[in-house]
C-alpha cells in the first residue's frame, strides 16, 4: 500500500490530474461561497450582539462592586488541560501574540490558550510527519545530516505556522477595515452634524456599514458599548485604535479624545480625515495598478507566448511534416 502511494505521488500524469481536480474544486468553492455569505453575516452580527450584552453585564457588575463576569467563552477542556499541564503560558507566552490575536479579531482568553496549544502541537506534528516521509515512505537517497536537517526545518515551520496564520488574518482584516473606513467616516460625519450624540452615531454607522465590512461594524458596536458603560470614555477610543492597528483609525480616535477633553467641534476634523483616508485608499489602488504590468511579464512569457507560437507556427509545421 505504501509503495503504491509513493508511486502515485511520483507519477507526473496522476499528479497533474490531481492538481487539476483541486483547481476545479477551488474554482467551484470560490463561486459558491458568496451564496452563503448572508448566513455568515447573520452569525457574526448575533455574535456582536451577544458580545455587547456581555460587556454591558460586566460593567454593571463592576459598578456594583460585585464579582466580575467572565466576558469570553472558556476554551475547550482538552486544549486548556494541555496548556495547564505543560505550563505553556510560562514557556510560550508572548505579549505580541496577545496583541496580534486582538488585531486579528480574536478577543479573550480562549483564543490565546488555543494559540499556545497549536504552538506546541504544530511543531510536533510537522516533525513526526517529516520523519515518517523522509525515513519510511520516500526512502530518500540523501545523507543522514541532510535528512535530519529537513526534519528540523519542518519542525521550525510548524513552530512559525501559528504566527504566519495570525499575520495573514491581520492583513485581511485590516484591509477590509481600511477599504470601508472612509465611507464610515462620511456616515459618522453626517450623523454628528445632524445632532446625534457620538454613541448614537457609532451605533447608526455600525448598522449601515455592515454590508461593506463586518469587522468594522463589530469594532464600532463594541466601541458603542464601551462608550455607554466605561467611566473614562478615553479608554473606549484607545481600545478602538488598539483593536484595529491602523493609522487612520488612530488619528480619528485622537481627534475624538481631543473633542471630549477640550470641547472642539468634530465636523471639520472628520471631514478632513475622511478625505485623507479616501486619498490613501486611492493611492494604494493606483500603486497596485502601476505594479501590475511588471508582475504580468513573467506569466506572459511562460504561458502566453508559447501558446501564441504554437497557434501561429502550428499549421506551417503540420504542412511541412505532411510534405515530407
């Protein structure tokens, strides 16, 4: 059975068919997933509503000087037990990891415990898989130090895999927020100039912007809850800037804090910052458009030109071969 699998893996025809099937399945998945986006949106909005209720309950309990209410759900029992038994919070804990989890949208203790669990499990799994493949399945004709180096490299990749996952999640989330933030600022400006309070403005914008960015709607909803129940409103704005990690959001939060402290009008500041964020979004789009031709050069040389030569010279080659 093992020899059959090895032969299939090294069979170019079989691997070509397998990769083609994976590409077709990925295409179908890409086309079908937008149809289920509405259901995912409803789940996320329910999660935001429940998070708001938990914040509300926590602040009420804190103001009553009673026992604090647990904000987040507890991690799974197996994951929590492994983290506690191996004392991973001491050996693998990183403050940067907590910040990155928050930037990726994973709030609370449960995602942090899960992150520590995978920091332990992923290197072990990658090491065992590489040892099994190198020494048992493939029968690699290499020296022993090279085989050991390959296994150690796979273990190191397993150790870095959770951080790479976090970086990818952060970049996707920040891009989604950055694209919708100028429009959210315009809506916030309209609400404030119409006479709404800042809490009502954030609440209204969070419901209107959800179709463009679920992440930004979540952040505005949490900020609304914190503005309503935190004693120091400055903390709510600071938490918003920390949860997003974007310079545009930080500038807006700074303007809101200055307005709370000194009573300065927000209309002109929000209008200027909305225009600046819109210009930044346009500049990034122009930068990507300008970088597209150099990126297309290599694919055109590798894929388009050979096919073009075959189409042009193919009939001539067939005629020459027929004349001989």
